[in-house]
């Protein structure tokens, strides 16, 4: 028996390759599926099953493409209905894979069809669970993402409580836990940075698995502090349920080199969005007018999903050289399949063609500190709510303006006002500045180094005080 976790950091997502005696099961595959095919071929094995733990909301799975390539059966848990062929398993149904067995445990709560796959080894012993978004290390899945359900999040949280206690917690303590996500995923709120654990440790340390916890306590705690899901979650879930274009087709279209003239025509005449994925320091120095920055080196796919509201939006790319295919691939993972191509030769080619270039003013923390002390400057802190509450600059001139909700809150700021924009380290502030600039906010100054640098300057800050200490 062979088990391999194929982890993708940008999405904090774990797919799994299980092989026994020449037969393979893939659990929760990513959009680009050739890697799984190649791995099986290298092992002289055949992909027999594709198990989906649920209808994923935070990424588009590759299950449909993989089934077409291999003839493998797509297996979902009870209640799953799709617009393509699947096998809908029954609770406790077993599937033979070489010399091992995989048992379907229906564990609704995160979503109604959510299932955990229990792997028995060659000796019939419970070896591991592939828990999807039912159980993470340190947390459990959020119960507010069900597609078109008439159930409330409280109803689903109650189901999750029962699933964990009736199906998961009775398993042996040495059962290995392979979750679908780790720290950084928006599918939970307290996920561990570890990506593999054991059930016994989770019973001791995971707040949601406390033995003395009542259902009412569980519902309250699991729902406490959950931020609204990113706007693309429901759209990705529907793609996973209804189907999508083949990844190879999407990649071929998006990985197309364009001259500056063709690029400009598509931007101006076809309404394509110019997405610049270079480093933020390169973007602030020079960029194409109205381009949006979301750097590929950061939390690229989740930020694209949170900020570009139309999955069908035509997109043109400015990328570091050699990153064109990777960028198209990572966009497709969250359902952005309408990339039209990239600027061949990048900004050098654009400038050589005599095209307009713009920049964003960026200052270091020393200059910011000097201006903060001498003038009543207006500051936009674009960090998340928890970051802001933990510690932020003090003063009436400080406005919390989280990047997550920038598209909804733009009316709260003034285009005629000058703003100094900062995040934690400099990545998100440039994203925010690029979006605002494209919408006509031209008096923006980026604070390089963000709050990481600001908090070490001699400036007044407000620190969070735990209510229990008051």
C-alpha cells in the first residue's frame, strides 16, 4: 500500500494518491490532472476510483477531466447529485482497491453530502481517514456552505456534531488523519499548519472534539467568529456540481503570447481585465494603466477569487518571464477559465511599443513615520479584521478598510482625499492600491513593509486587551 499527499500551498489543499496492488484511488484531485495520470503510469498502475469528499467550494476539482482520461469512476457520498455521471455511494459502503478497502462514512455537516473515507490496510485494520472538510487538524469544516439548502448553518452544525461523535471519534486513536486543508484555508478558522495527524491527538487538542461538549456548545463555538465566505465559493461549488471546460482547453487559450497591440486591443475593445502578477515592488514602479495587481508569489488564487467577482471575466496577464502557464493554471484552480493570453516580452515590450505606463508612490516606514507625526494624514489599514483588532495605529485618521471587502466599501472613502495604504507586509496594500487606482482613486501612497515595519516605529498603536483581564 502506498499513500501520497499532494499538497498545494496556495490553496492549502491536500489531494491524495492511494495505490495497492496496481490499483489507484485519487481523493479530491486538483484541476490539473496529468500529474496523477503520470504518477500511476510510472507505477504501472491503473486509476480505478476518484473519491470526492464533497462539493468543494474553495477550488475546482479535476475529477471530471481525470475520469474522462482514465475511465475511473467518480464516487461521491450519499445525496450527491450532479450533471455528469457519478457513483453515489451508500453510507458504510466499501470499495476494494487492490489489497485494501475504502469504506464510505457519510459525515454531513460541512455540506450535506460530505463524506469521510476510511482506509483499511491489507490486514483489515483501520489505517487512516481522508476527512475532507469534516475534520481538520485543529478545527472542523465551516457549516455554512451547503448549495441551495433550506437548512440553516445551525442545522448543519448540529449534523456535524453528530457526524464527528458517531462516525469519527469512535475510531482507534492511532488512525491517521488526512484532511483536505491546512492553515491558510478559508474552509475553517483555526486550522493547524500541520497537514497530517492522528485521531488520538485531535481528541486531546481539537476544541470541537471535546468529550464533554454538548451539541449546543458545539454549535455556538463552531459558528463563532466565522467570516462570510469569499464570493467565489458558491460559484466553484456549482462548477464542481455541474461541470466545466477541460483544463487543457483552458490552458491552451490562456497560454497565448500577445503583442502589445493585440493586448491593448483586447483590453480596450473587449473589456478584458489586465491582471499583473509580478512582484509588488515591480508593479509600483511601473504598470499598464488600469491594471490590477495580485502577485503570484503570495496568496494568489484565493485573492483572485475574493476580488474578481465574475468567473467569466476575460483576463489578460502580465507575468514574470516563464510564469505564464503557472498563472493560467492557478487561475483555473479557482474557476477563472477565461484568460485570453499574456503580454509577450512583458513591460519591456510594452514600453518599447511606446505605450503609456503608470506607477504608484511608495514610501518606507521612516518617511511614513515622519509624515504621520507632522501631518494629519489619512491611513487605510487593509488587513483582516483579526489582524486589525490585535494591534493597529491609533487615531481618528486611521480607517480599517479590509481588502476582502474593498469592492463593497469603496463608497466609504473619498476620491479627492489622499490616503496612505498599508497591510501587514506590503503585498495586500499594493493589491488594494491597484484596485482603487483603477476605480479613479489617484491620491494613494503605499507604505512599504506594512504594519510589520510600522509597529517597530515610534508611533502610537492600540493593542487588543482580552476581556477576561478587564
